[in-house]
């Protein structure tokens, strides 16, 4: 089959079109451009069969087709009714995974969807999570994504309750962005995040789990935050294609498949997708509240399972009201509370430093000595204005280093000074003064020049 025949099979199939999908895979080099063109034509309002695009969307994700990234981003910004006709439940269930799969390194298209007040709020929410997914996989610098999510707090519309904010807070938890916790707390206090989905305590527990490196809870599912995979395998259990109602009986809409068992029962049998929406808007259920109802039900169930299954401590170690709690994790990009840090036993502090580097996949020769340098510098920073180290750290960050890089820069001075101390054995006070004098001369440019 050529691309035209495959698209026709996708648009007219009454069961999973396995043969057409396999034909597309076998001829991917020729078919992928035709698939991208079909998406572009539909977005442009040209003659294109929306019924074929559901499988097109997912196959492009399966293939990691980067040329599809921008066309699919444009597709996701279409009005709700047009997007519903193409993707249906995939807007909530797989859109983030497909976009993470086709990501080409430029976050601008994802940013544009998230910022677009006219885009579907569920899609905007999912794109926040897609942004976190590609960041976790190394596709974007963590600091860049953190800066975007920080700016979102003031810039996004609506500045009221919206499902959009659920994805925003989850992206922050996924990335372990402790520095944004105060903003998330404000978001909950202001009612931006629907209260029937989760609470600030749920967010705090998930962030704590991420920071401590504990396994994901069951409600995540096996693939919830992985790029989209095998189309046949992943979609074979789906009951209905977008826009289709097995009870419609009008000939315009058709049942899709449950690959092994035939058509599945519509779970919204009492309120058909083409029935008037129960909210009284006058629109069809599928054009109005169906997506929101399904998303809220999924999220509420997920939150309940998380609360029941999570194996976490009762206290959230980053709560400003609980400074006496021991630290659960360390991240050099985020300044630890000085009192908590200094209260740690030395062995525990070193363990946390080494655990961070393992989680981050940073393999450093001499890991023990590296951790000791982190410990010494964090101790000096925690002393505040009593020592010049905090001021130097702030100056290096102002020059453009991130906090971890700034610690390494200060550490380079400390290591050189320690070598000199061992060879010269100067008096204690003189040694400390010499170290601070060298530190005073350190700049971000000089560190980059010597160690980059």
C-alpha cells in the first residue's frame, strides 16, 4: 500500500487496521512525509480526512518523527471541536507522550501551546508534563525549564481554577523543583488547581518521592511519562475513536475497536457523546464537558491511589513550617535550609551529596573527595555573612553560573589551596586568610577559562 491507500484504510477501518499500520511501518521513509503533510493540510483547513489523523498522530510519535513536531503542535492548538474530531480522548491520554517522542530540541512550540489561552486546557496541562519529560531525558536544561515554569505562574491565563494548573504543578514535582514550592503553595491557596483533583499535601508527597529517588507509585502506570511506543500494542485496547458513539446509529459515526473482543461498551452510555451536555450549555456532550469529566475522574482516582499507596514520611522536608525535619535529599542547584544542613551528621550529608550525583547520572572519579568538597562549601555557605563564601557564590551566579557550577568553581580554589597547605603547613589563621584572598579573585570567566 502507498501512503494514499494507507490513509484511506485509517479513515475507513471498522477495526484495528493492523495491515495498514504494518504497511506504513514497512514504507516509513515515504509514508512519514505524507503523514506530516496530511496534518499540515488539516491544520490549514484544506481537504484532509480527520478520521485518518488519529492513527497518523500516534504513528508519528512511535517513529520519533521530528519533522512532525511543529505540525503536531499546531494541531494541538486547534479549537476544541476540531481537535476532538481528530484525537478525542488522546488529548488527555497520549498527547504528552507523542509530543515528547517527536520533540526536536526546541521548546518554543510546547511553550506556545501552554501559553495559548484558546488552546484546550487539558492539552496545555499535558504539554507542561511533556516539557518535564523531555527535560528529564536531557533534551532541555533543567534551569531553562524551571525558569519557564516560574514565569508561567504570573503569565498564564486563566488566573483562576483550570486543569492547566494541574499539569504545571505536576511538571514542577516531576523535576523536583524545590525552589518553586512557594509558587505551588500560592497556586493551591488561590484555587488555581482544582481542589477535587489533589491537595498541596499530595503535591508535596510526590515532590518528596522524586527528590528522594523512590520508585514511582502505581497510579503513574507503566508508560504514563514515557514517550509513546508501539501503536498497535498501545491502542489495541481502546474502545472508541475520537468523535465516535456506538449508540449514535446515524451512520455518520462508527464504532472503533477493542482489538481482541470487538467493540467495547461506551462507559457514558446514559449520556451519549452526541447528547446535550448535562451542564446545560446546549452543546453536544463530546463538544463540551466530556473531556473534562474524564480527565477529572482519572486524576481524582490517581490521587486517591497515590495517597493510599505512597510509602513516604509524614512530614514534607521542604515545608517552611517544619525546619526541624531532617533533609530527605540534596540538590546543589537549590540552596538547602542552613539550619537543616548544619544539623546533619557529616556522614548523612555526604550520603545525600553522593545520592544526588547518582540520581543525576554524574559519574565523577574520586566521588568521596568530591562529596567532601561539596560538604565543606555548603557548610561555609550556610554560615552566611560570617564568611565571604556565600557572597562569592551569589556573585558567580550573577555572572551566569548555576549554583552547582558555582560550587565547583569555589571548590577549585579550595582544592588548590588545600594542596598548598599540605606542602607549606602554614598557621591556621594565615591559611584561612589566604584561601579567602584567592576566593576573592575568583570570577566565573576565570573558572570557565581554566576548567571548561
